[in-house]
C-alpha cells in the first residue's frame, strides 16, 4: 500500500461500538477456538516475519517468499498453485462441510528503501530494479502480512472438518508497483492483483478480506471504514509542445515553459473549482516538470508528471476529462499543444462493500476485543481494489507501532525506520481467520 499518515487523531474517533454478534456468525466460543489455534503459533509467526524481513524481495521478484509460502501451504495439505500472476501463490483449503468460498489476501513485496532500523534482522539486501541496483526493505510491513496469513492458514487448516465451505489463501506479488518499466507508449503489462485475477485467482470466490499493518494506529486497534477507504491513484504525463528559439526574442517562439506554468496553475482548479469535493475529496499533484537546456534558449517542449487521487470512480473518470480539457485549452491559448496521457499507475478506489462490511463488523469487533474503530479515508492507494471490483471485499488496518513508540510519532509505512510491534501479529492472524470463519458460517 502506498499509504502514509492514517488519522493521527484516530484515538478520538473511538466509537466503542457494542454490536451484538449475529446468531449464525462467529461467536465468543468460535473465537476462543480460533485463539486456541493461533496462540501456540505466535512465536512461529514472529519467526516467519523476521525471516521474510531479512530477505525482502522487490515487486515481481518474490521467488523466495513465494517458495516459503507454497511449502507451508502444501505442508498443511492444501491444493497449491504457484506462478499465479507472476510469483503469486494460491492455496485452497476445502472445508468438511459444504458452503461458499472466502478468500484472504496478503501482499508479499518489499520496497527500494535502505533500512535504518538497526534491528538484529534488518535487511542488507540489494537488488536490481528497473535497471538500477537498489537497497531493499520491507518498509510497508508486507513481511508481517505474509506471516500473519501463514498463521491464519495453519489455524484454519487445523479446523477444516468444521468449516462450512472453502478458504482461498491469496499471496500476491507486486502490490507496490509494476515490476517493469513502461514501454515507449507508457504502458505496462498487468501486475499485482490484476495479474492474479487474470490468472484465475478469484475463481469460485464469493468474498475477499485483506489487512494492512500500520504504525499509525494505536497498538492492537483494527481500523475500518464502509465504502471508499483508500484513494484511486492515477499517474499521468503531460507533454507541452511549443516552438523553441532565442530567449531574447520570445515573440518568434511558442514558449512551452510559460504554457506549462499556466497549465500547472490551471490544473489546481480541477480540484478547487471543478470537482464536487463536498461529495468526495480529491488530490491533484504535479510532482515533476522538465524542459529546456539553457538560460537563453526557449525550449521546444516540456514534460510534466503528476498524480490524481480520488475516492469515487465516477469522479475519477470526470477528473480525467477535466484534466485533459484544462491542459489542452490553456496550452492552446498561447499556440502550444498539450498531450495528456494517463498511466502507467492506475489503481481503482479501494471500496469496502457496504453489506459485507456491516455483516463482518461483529466478528471484527470480537477479534479486536472491542477495539475496532472507524478511521478517516486514506489518500494512499492499494491494489486490493482490483479484487473488490470483482467480488465483495473488505479491507482494514491493524495498528502496531513498535513497542515504546506511540502511533502519533512512530515512523510511518515506507520510512527507512518503519517497524512494528510483533506482539500484534497474532491479533492480525486471528482477525483474518475470524472473518473467514464468520463469513462461511453466516452464508452456509
Ligand atoms: Ni503496503
């Protein structure tokens, strides 16, 4: 997940929801059974997490992690598919009773970040990424995601006879981005969740759950939100074509630097004046602008790169049209030409299915011991959204700032100092297992 600051003030949002548990869903007794299966695995989950942390792999390169996962799932007697959507792994646990199929998903990739935590199991790994040697670190906690889901898999495999349906375990590569550079047209082949779906990972799946760990929520809290949770993310490039010449005689040229400057300012009105931000917020940032070679030469062209964040698919489509119109027409006013291209980043909005969220809440509260809270929207993005486009899905967040640090000042996800409280790993594993059992029981 490309996700920074979740509500720093989330403690204030504690709702203390006391929802009663649905008659057919997971009850306290069911949770106790899950606990009894998960607790003995706590030290193993920590071991897996440290092993994966010390051997981080970049998006699309998760060979070792995938092997570890596949061996584990096979040892639990599951049907295992490897090479799904690249290095993805899918395990199918068939329950003893007939019923639906629920999927649990963990992402496996690390980031090009040089670890500075000083942990005894800190990464020293370097790898090649997009043609460059880079340091590699699990700076987004996906090591914890894999370990927690391996724990949940083992616990659920131990109770397969009583399961009312099947559980699919989806270990996904390349959540953080495309493993390859875009081609000359700015396109990349499918990767991550999308590539797994194209390879059939969701076949037969009725609902999917996923979890992200963060240092920015209080320890042991589970953060959730019905409807849009994380932003849709689109990258875009704008080429401004002018006509170069001498800096002393701009009247003989079409100056793309001035046109680009006007376009940057004009684009700010897409969010502030054109989109209905009383419906959902949006963010538009131009992060790069390049053109020209020398102080007294007017350049032929300028290239800009930017990102758009939206929380509604209709608004996202509308924003695309407005970005194109604003850039083209402002450039045209000075005789320049703007060419807008969206991509290669194109993550849909992460939208939690409203009925699934409402129905899952009692089990989530049970697993969180009453510490599940509504969190604000996150302007980062997550390709779990691709799964949610296909089947009802619910994505939530586990708070785990490292011991001795508060969620307010703990280094955030993607930081070189990012760390977690491993004591919360069983909470995450338990919540995933609880949501799966609950879904199968409610829908038997
Ligand atoms: Ni992440």
